[in-house]
């Protein structure tokens, strides 16, 4: 019989919940014309309700075991985002705390960049940009989401020329045409 990991890394229910949350949102990730739709702009009516219910049940079951693993934390982050469909708002600080927990258990550039997005909501674009710039390095230089988030944060702080340059980097690193098109539209919408 397999032993349970003390750090919660034996996390099959968390992984199941995460997969169900991701699959539930799949229909809303593209417009009818095939354009990329970011999470905060997705029509929640397009989310698959039965998968969301299954995901929440799996997440509750995982949480009842009292040893949150990284997948459970990722699923909790997805759950927080899906609460929008109910008209609820999750305090941005709660998302930052979930990312902090995830990064403590499984550090990754992706989670750190996503934490910066949550940080922008909780404490503003300047704070988030400082945290993002602290991640700068060889891995970040080739990571498209880092550049896309940098561009967005620069745009929010009024640094439009720098934002355009960051969008250009993100476009160059994107392998998905709908995401590339979205980034190009964001850059084109910048003033000046």
C-alpha cells in the first residue's frame, strides 16, 4: 500500500478537481469566431456546470483530508475564479495567499507570474510590476506569460511605449495564433 506524502504531494483528488475546473471552462476560452478570451472576460454561462459541480465536490473531499497538496491549491485557485459565475467576488488577498501556499509547496515561474496578476488586483499594478521584475532572468526571458503580464502591468501604469515593446516580445514567444492575435489587439489599443 502506498504511503501518503507528508507534504500533501499525493494529491489525486486535487488533480481531479483541477482537471475538472479546467475542462469546465474550455468552451468559453474561445469566442464563436475562435478568438482567445481571457479568464476575466469569459462568459460564465459557457462554463460546463456539471464539471464545476464535480470539481467542487472533489476539492471539498480533498480539503477534508487536511493535507493540501499543490494540485489542491491550484484547484482552489480555479475555484476562486469560478465563483464569479455566482456573482461572488473573492478577496484578491485570498488569491495571493493561495499562490503563496502553492509556491511554498511547488515553486514555478508560472505560479509566480500568476501570483503577480493576483497581486495587481490586491495591491495595484506598481506593486505587481515590482514583484514581476524580481522574477526577471533567463527563464523569464523566454516565457511568454511573463512578457504578457509585464505588458499589461506597464500599460496599467501608463508606460505605453514599454508596454508595446513587452507585447511585441509576448507575441514573438506565442505559438498559438488566437493568443498572438489577442496580444496584438491589446498592443494596438494602447494610447499614443
